[in-house]
């Protein structure tokens, strides 16, 4: 039995929804369908979720969400008309408008896109609608409650026919709607897949799966056929964004494969994400991803290696400022802390002053514009020469390596280059391994 | 004006001491001479300092240092006879024996080798002896007192003729003898050089200076002509041991060059250690050094990057156990701590248990037998392709890189390989840059 999740582009137009219907009906194992809210129909279009957030904001500001709601009403009416569906969406929209006006939360407002999407698709495919609020449970503190959720999802396992469930949200014990972070329908799909013990979690989107690197940098970047949960986690963390990173954890525990598929090219086998990839023939490098805009704080002090607790003290200062760190390259009389600019912005001066007071360094140097690149793959640990090939590719393009970090995982090398060299570096590494 | 320090081999035999005399007299600027205790005369011989520690131990155990003292007496008598010196060393040795028997400290005992060596050499060269206890000052807590020392050393600056000072020790305000750590005559020389504002600190030993790498691994390793204080510090920290690492700090402040010279090849210009090496043409890599026997603790936990303070908590545990760390390679869901085996031994189990309790990781992996190699040089930051060349050399010899760390200093790349690959790696890197 398969759980299929369809993303916003797949639910945006009647044409797309017809494709979704065909996909679901073409395989009798596709019994559970999780849907996103309708996304963009064309470049520059608004996503329904954004319109719903706008409605909540409009209501808070002027006492009524009327103008955003009228746009939402128009979008859904048009969709139902195009689908030739005998469904009066009016009362649903009226209720949402009323609730938002009466002060329901932003989470409630945002969740209604998935809710309506599931109502419509259940009717369209002749399946049964289940409200995510009835089976996806959050605790009063807003954290996800996996135990209650698993028990409730297990109860729907034996249902006949096709069951359609809205993604993205659930409910707390006091009946409030609570959403996952943006893109969280991926997480709902993974939770359902675990709860019903699916043989595979199909995540249908608008690309053929994961590419070896960012196709905006390397046009025609090759597609990954198979990767491991761990590789996916590392690539996602560094910027690859096909799948919500939290969607790995529910299925990983039970070893349920994730299959990324393309609604608009259903014949492409997509990318398969597995617990154990050792039985597949695969390239040594699985993927290359990265992120610009990081900053390095380098703290120098003579004999710091003889000073017990030096790094700990520096990290305490940064932690007290609520700032997360990425890497900690250490030298002999120097230690660096690498932090993303989004984390550091607004805290830099205070952190530098506090470090100065706390460890009395000889100098603190702040260098901006560092891009981090992760070269990821299970084959790396067993194959000498990977690092040589990576650095050789960068040297040939005259890229100066500012930082490197390997050793905590046999799965990646992390390299720091200047932001200006980022695209060149990604291209050079791609070319060396896949060109 | 120059300060010259002569090491143990230079003071071990009459033949060597004659060479030292010629060196000192050949340059009228060589006005201050710091001497070590007589070292080994041949492979397998005992150093005087070791005999003095043995005397102290013998006295503590059996109430008298007689047998060790008789060996010391024999060595010094022979030396004086070979030097044709009219000096009765008997009363000096008698006093040392008496003091050790009466419970003087191990530091006192150990310091007498330098003391006697200076007494003898002052007489031999017709210079003046100054007791290090009168000018090198320690505080009551045993720490070195640079302010008092500087004032006292400045007072001897204008002396006529040649002044001979024993290395290795000084005195506390309560008149106890206190030594630096072993090899500390290098430090005494640096302190004297700073105090008298020498133009150069000549450190005369039994090698021609620093070799690019360990000559026990690469026979005929080339000699470094010029290196910076910073490079020296990094190379020393990783194992290169021509000079006591603490001897850099006194002279660095005032930019006094250190010149490593060979008593037994006085025509070789040796290695010059400078504050600023930018005006010299030099190889891109200055040196390669390393250390075997390190351990990696790898702590894995899903989503640890989202957990503020994770690394700080791990470091706190290690610090509370009094253990120093070397490097902290970090991945996405993993962080490693690299610790020398000498630091970790006896603490491993407790540290692993405490980390488990403190951060609740998914796993902790302990991997032994990691060798750390530092490739050091100021040229590295400005030259793309250094990392490529290093890793290419290792790959060609089938060495798997287990860890790498660069970024906190523009002066080094640190690489981790298995202990079994250490010599191969050093040879391969040397060959790539100097072969």
C-alpha cells in the first residue's frame, strides 16, 4: 500500500488535478492521498496559502478579510467549474471568512487551503475525506505528538477505497489548528506513511526528483536515481529544497522508502530515498549543494591550545546570544566560528565584544561572504582521492579554498569559498565528477 | 650585540666546548652566552640533568645521593681535565651532594648541571659568571615573573667582556630554585635576548636548523632558511622539536630574530626565525610536521544543528574531565572531537558516559589511531591549489584522508590519516612540494 502526497503545483489547476487523478487510479496500491493547497498556476501567481495568510493579516488590520477572501473564493470557484464538479464551495468559504473575522489564528487561516483542496479532490476522485485535525495531533505547547498521532493514523489503515487527507496541519487537545512549518504537507505525508505502514511514500511534485546539484547553476544537471536518508538530510541542510527536511524522520525509523515523482512526467521513475543504498551501483559522489552568505569569526590567542575551556567559553557567548553555529575550524593558536549571516545579523558587535571580554584574545577577525559547499556521498569514505579531485577542480578554476571541514561524518566534505566563487565552484566540482 | 645559547651536546665534551669557545670569540658581538648542562657524549650516554634527577630520587629513597653523585663528579672532573682547566670542581660537587641530602628540591638538583656548566665555561673563556638565580625570577606560585626579570636583565646590558649565564632555572622570592620545563635553557636565552635588547638570539645546537620535515622519516629532508615565529609555533606544536616552544614569546614581542645554528658546522647559516618573512623568496610550503596517536569521538544526533548549545555541552563534559582537545570537525548531524591519546587515556569511558547523559546522542563512535599532519606556510592563503596538491599526493599513495581542518589560520592545513599511513603521508607530501 502506498501513500501519495501531491504538492501545490499538482493541485493548482484542473489540468493538473486530472493528471493527479490518473496517477492515483493507475495503481490500486495508491490508497492514501495527502494534498497541498493549490499553488501557483503560472510564474508570478499567488499561492492559496499566501492569500490565506493575507486574509488573516487583513482581518487583524481592518476588521475584515473581505478582499483576500474574494480572491480565494474566485480561485476555488474557477477550479471547481473547470473540474466540472457538482460542489457548492460557497458555504465553506463563508465559514472560513466568518472564523477569520472572529479572530481564529493565522495557523487556522493558512490550513484552510489544504482543507479545501482535500475536500475537492475527495469529491473529484470519489474517495473519502478525512480531516487532518482528527488524526494529526499536536500537544498544548504546540509540539507534534507522535504517539497519539500514530495510534489514530493506524486506525484508518484498513479503510476501503481512496482516502484523501489535507497536509500541513493538525489539532491540539483544545481544538486549535496547528500547522507544521511551511512546506509541511511533506511531513504529513511521511507521518501517514509511517502510521499505515506504507510500502513506499510517494512524494509527487513538479520536478523529476533530486538533481546532483542546483539546476539553476548547472543546466542539465543529472538526476539522482537513489540516495540515502542521510545523504538527503545533508543535501537538504545545505540548500537542496525538494523535500521538507523534517519529512525524513517519520519514515526513516521504519525504513519506508520515499519516492520523489513528477506529476507532469509520471513515466520518470524519479528519485528513490532509502535507508540502505549499499546494494545499488552508484556514483562516488551523490550530490553537491551549498549556501552563500556565511561569516567567519577568527579568534587568535598565543598558546590557546594550552588553555582548557577556550572554545567552550567562546561557544557559550554565542549561545547566550541565541545564535546557532555551523562549523568550528581550529588551528594551533586560532579558532574560527562559522555562522550564517541570517543568524549573525544584529548580534555581531555584541558577540565580538563579549568574546573579547571573556577570553582576552590577541585578535578577533570578522570575514564576511563565505559560501559553504557540501560534497556528499557514501562512497567517499572508501575511496581515496575524492578530496584531491575536489580541490584539483577548484584549483584549476583558480578558486581559493578558505575553509574545509571533514571528519565528523564519512559522508561529506565541507568547503568554504568566497561568495563570488560559489557558482564557479559548484560548476567545477560537478564537471569533475559528472562532466 | 648577540645572545648565544649552547645546547647540551655543545657542552658535553672538551672538544665541543673548544668549538663553542671559538664560535663565541670569532664575533665580538657575542657578549652573552647561555649554556645548557652537559648532554650525551655518545649515543646511549646519560645526560647530566638526568643524573641529577636520579641523585634527587636516590636521596629521597635511600637517604643519600652518593652513587649518582659519584658518576656526576667523575663526568665533571674528566671534562675539566680534558679542558686543561685549573678549577677544583670538588667543593662545588660536595655542596650539591650536601644540599640534595638535606632535602633541597628536584628543581634545585636538576638546575646544578647548567650551574656547573656555566661556572666551567666562564672560567674557560675568561668571562664572567652570573647566576641565573640572581636575574631570572619566578613568583611564589611558581610562575615566571617577566617584569622583575626584565628589570634585572636590563642591568647587565652594559657589561664589558663575555658574560656566561646558566640556562633552565631561576629563583623565587623565598630563594628556592625553580626550573622551566625540560629544554628550558632555550627559554632562558630568549629572556636574556629580550632583556639586553639583542640584535639576534643565536640558538646553537647539534643540527643545522629546522628541516622541512622529520629527517627520521625523510632522509636528506631540506633545510629551512627562513621561517616566521607563527610558522615555527605551528610546526613545534605538531612535533618539530628543535627549539622549546615557549622560547618564541619573549623575543617575538620585540621582533628579535632567532637564529638556529650548528656548533659542529658553524659555517652553515642555519635557520633564521623572523617576525616578518614577506621580503624573502620562499617555497609556498614552509614545513610539514605531525603527531601520531590521536583519538576521534564522533557524536551523531538527528537535527543537532537545530539544537542550540550542543557542541558547548559536549566540550563542557570534556573540560570538566581536565582533558584538552585538538580539533572539532563538524558535519550536519554529527560533531567530532579529536583528542591526543595522552590526554584521553584513563578518561575515555567517563567522558563517553557523561556525553551520553548530557546530550542524549543517537550514537558515539570512538576511533583510535589517528595521525595529525600540519602543512604549514604563509604562501598557502594566496596560492590556490595547495590543498589539491596535498590531497593528490596522498591519493596517489592510496592514503585515505580521515579528517581535514582548515580555516582558522591562513597558515596551515591539518589533515588526519591513520597512524599506519603517517610516514607514507609525510613522504608523499614532502615529495610533492620538495621532491
